[in-house]
C-alpha cells in the first residue's frame, strides 16, 4: 500500500519556502500528490496563507490532458512597467504570454451565445510571467508535485488591455522578447498545443469552477509561454511585445 499524501504537511512546507526562499527538498515532500485533485488542494491551502488570488496560469499543451491550473497571488500581479526586488524571488524565470483580463462576470457554461458573451467579458493583454519554484529539485519533480507548487508560478506583469481582439492572431503571433536588449528565443510565437489563446481560456473556464475563488472580474488568466521558459540573472531588464497587443516591461532589482 502506498503512503497516504499529507496535504497539510506539503502545503505548510511550501508556505515556509515562499517566505524563506529555502526550497523544499525531496525528503521534505514524502509521498507527493497522487492526483490533480490532491495537487489543487495543496494550491488552495497555500493561497489561503499567501492572500488574495490575482488570477491563474493555464495552458493545454496536450489536448488529451486537462488544462493546467495554478493561481497567482494578487500582490505579485503588477502593471507594466513593473519591478520585482531580487529578494522577492529565489530563481528568476520569465515567459512571454497572451493573457486575458476578466472585465466583468463571465457567462455560465452552456449559456446562449456563450462564445460572444465570454469575449465581451474579457480583454486580451500582453504579459510577462515571472517564474519561480519552491522546489529544490524542480527538474526532477513529478508533474503533480510541480502542479501543487502552482506550476512554478510567481507573478505577472500586465500590459495594456485590448478589448477588441477578434482580428488578432492569437495562435502564433510575431513577438519580441529581450533581456538587457538581447533577443531571447524566437520571434515567431506559438501557443502551446497550437490552439487559439481564446480557446485555451474557454477550456480553462470549463474546469476551474470555484477553485481559489474561480474567475472573478479583475483577475488575469495566462494561456501558455509563446517562446518557452528562460532562466535569467537578477538585475535584468525584460522587454516583450506581441503583435496587436503591444509592449510589456519588467525589471528584476539587484
């Protein structure tokens, strides 16, 4: 018989790692979560300690699997140009993404004219996801352990929302993404799973329910890295641009 997973213990250790930046080791974890539901229970317990939820990171790189779902603390969601102090993070990861701002209450699943109602309830926006990990061995962790640790999420930098995004390329837009002025990754973006970002939002709405408060006005939802994850050093200036959505900028202090 496998060892039972201890949600409270894992959440307590992740909370401590959030505050101290001392990562959780494999020995600290014990039996990891055995299902997405157990991982989501850890997320919810951690967020009750970290404060208000500012939105979610999601994506569906494999259409045969459920959407990724992880909350983002509101205090780390910042408007461009944004700054993060180096001491706020342990590792410094960045991704450029298409996100959606929830402008008003989203329709219920199955409502008449659902797609049109959902489009009217959101704006598209360029975003930089700030990535961190509370795990000592991120690369060796199981997918469910990473999910429990908010899918390595930390914060979001938000550009200017675009209300009418119906004519924009939200699948493989042209992008720029620079660190200290040097292009990082390709200039042709690609939503993971090669789907439209709005479809990613729709898929997410189908599964989020009331997890960590559900989708509420003022929240943001990301849709997956357009050009991959990059680990960088503190003291960097990060600048991104997505065709049709404009620019977004962040710095990481020394």
